[in-house]
C-alpha cells in the first residue's frame, strides 16, 4: 500500500456551505476502516468547526487555523503551533471597524473587502505577519505558518510521512499543503490555479469528489495515477532526461568489479535522500561506515546493531538508516538479515515507510535458499535496490520480484540475459556492447533497454575518503601482508596502516604481492575505489627500476586521493 494518510480541506471540499452529507461521511468511515489515517486541514477555528461538523471523531488529527493549531478529537485537546495574534493588531482592526472580525489562538480573520485595511494596519504597526486569501476570506497569521507546516506537525505526531499522504483541497490556501503531499488532488469545484498544480482532479464537486477519491483509493491505491513531479533523475539519453518513479521500482544494479556500480548506487541514494524518501540500507561489508546524507549508521566493527534499535530509529520517517553488519561474523550476516527482514518489512506495510530498502552485496545476503516468506514481503516495500557483482548468485525467487535492472561495465548482455531468464522474459534481441565508464543500461521489463549517461552524484563521497583512510574495515576486508612463504600476517585495516606497513615490509614480501596484483585487487574489491585500483595496477605491471620507486608511486597515488588539506588527519600524519 502506497498511501496511508488522507489529508482533507473542509469548506467546499468535504463540505458544501459548511455541511458534510451522509455519503461523504460513509466514505470517510470506509477509509478509516481500511487502516488509513485521516487528517483534516482547515482554515477554521476549532470551535467553529465543532459547531458545524459533529463527526470530528472520524479524524485522527485536525490542523486548524490554517496551520496554527493542532487538535486531537479523541482527547479533545489542542496545541498552538504559533504565537497568539498581537493585541495591538486586533485593537487597531476594531478601531478601523473591520467586521466581521474573528480572533483565534493564532489567527485573525475577516473578509476580502477589508484586505487593504488589514495590510495597512500591519504596515502601520511594523508587524511581521502574513495575509492569506481563501475564496473571499482574509486570514492573518504569523510569518511562516500555513497548512503545510501544520500538516507536517500532524504527520510527525502520527509518525507518518508526507510521501505516504494524499491531500485534497480547493482554494488558494491549499496550495502549500497540497504541494507537500505525495499526491495532490483537487475537487472539481476547485479554483483553476489549484487544479493546474494537482496530480488529479475529481469529476465530482465538494463531498462527491472526495467520495470519488476514496473509492479509487480503496479500489487500487491510486495505482493508475503516475505522480510524475516526484520522479527522480537517473541520467540522460539521446532523447533527454531519463527519470524513474520513487515508488514501485524494484531494481538490481549489477556488473563486474571496476565497472562503476558504487557510483550508480551513490547517485541513486543521493537522489532518494534529497527528495526526502526514507531508506534503510543494509551494509554487510561496512562500505557506508561514514553514512549517507540524512542517514544514521547503526552498528560498527565492535558492535552489531540490534533489531529493536533499527526499528526504533526507522519509526521517524524523516530519519534514514544504514545498518552496518561488520560487528556480526561474516557467515552469520545472511542469517541476521533473513531473521530481521520480516520485522523490517512490516513497517512499510503498516505505515508506508521506509520507502526504500537497499541491500548491498545482495548475493551474500540473499543467496539461493533465501526464505520464501521474506521474498513475498519484498513486494510490500515501495522501492527496492539490490547491488551485486554476482547477479547469478542472488536467489532466483528474489530476482523474480524485480522489475528493473541497471547494468554497467563489460558484457551487459550477460546480466540482462540472466535477469530475463530468471524473470521469465525474453532477453533483449540485439547486440549489447561493453559500456564505458559513466554509462549504463537501464531495462524495465516490458520495455527496450535504454543506454543512459549517468548523472553523477553531486557531492564528493567524503564518507568514503574518511572511512578507508583512517577508519576500520574489519578483518574480512583488510589487507594482509603475508609474503611469498605465507610466514607473515601483517594486517592493514585502512589505507594509513597499509602505507605504514608497506614502507617497512621486506622487499620479497612487497614484490610478492605486487607481482600477483594483490594491491589493485584489494583497492577495487575492499576499498571500492576502481579508479585508484586501475592506477595502482599500472604500477604493478610496470614497477620501475627499484622497490623503493614502486612503493613511492603507490603511496603517492593513495595520498593524492585520500589526503586533502581540509582533513585534519592524512596518510602522512
């Protein structure tokens, strides 16, 4: 289920001339019984609303006074989200014979004939107030308060996300809260300017339009409404931008080592995070120790995360999570993931978030034999992103839940062919050449593959730099100087330690690993830096005239990428 909250304006949306008919009440009751939450978002004061509408009990919360008051109908309690109106303003408007004049907890309201008088009074008194219009009404509120800020407070109280919310309204003061909702709906009697900015316009007016909307929600969760304004950028092709929906995309990013999977994944995560979607990233190898923008990292090499703390943090839809599994023995990580997954996926089934589940090294955590119950639950999450260098090793049952594949690097046809076979589809019937750096193939089932030039992440991955320079990779991802006879066991858990040991190790040990290509392989597979790996591979192939020269070149290549003036600690410290 994508939508878990319906946020409704009252006057001329739910109500006609202040009254809500029985059909509309019945529809609201049906929606509440479906497990969805109801929030009213109105410019009215609570007392006025209670007099005209005795069924506030249908709503979990009411945002009143155009965002300035949050009212709980069950507890009959209200909290003010803004300062009270200045007495000087109220007195001045009364002196100017502004009638009608209504004063609430934070709002001062009158009608349009007095709009200029109100504006003049605000200027005269030097107040920081805003004037909002609503089909003939004039509302004065503290600056920054509107229906969107009130809805945000209501959703926080309910631990729900605006990305799981449908909003419906009709007038000028509804613009802000409708734009904040994942899907914005206008009833047929709405102002033209409101209709133009909404994702859906009902055929019915007033309450009949809301009934129509509720029927469609209950029928198919608005699956036929593609909210294109929320689509996220992937890159460009010859026709222009290539975007994807943030909901319903279940994708695998696959390709060989050194191919750019980490760059694609970083770009996708950045777009998901910047758009405000909550994600849970399961990180079995500690590649995201420094986190992702907007995400908390739970667990480290010394301590495994607990299921309870992960669920607790994810209860806040504004907080994404990286689940670091380095504190769990390597062979036990798939078991932890499979045991935890049903509890994790119960969250989006009940609340709509987290919006994305991201699984790094999916071949390790979701191999053949992956629990079938968990496979079916994967369909409950809004977005699914699996990242793997071995797509053939991912459970076929898991692959069958996917609808999209992104492949990078050499022989993309092999990845697409394996994906097609696992999902029971025909493989693309044309030659697929190797992909250069920065390009990918994007294939949605039922469509032709699209060659895309990736829009790279906007921000440099400083977390990557810090983690691999001075962080702790863990025993399974560390480099071990063992020498030609295997007599040594010198562990480098980060790049600083690697350079220090490399400087002091004997020439036979250094050359042994150099000749085998161990340094470039470690940089690609464990440090996840394909560009640096390629540069070091050139040294391995042509080391120069002396061991000291080769060591110096490798050190300089590392320092050039992982030591920056802005960083207090570097390789040479």
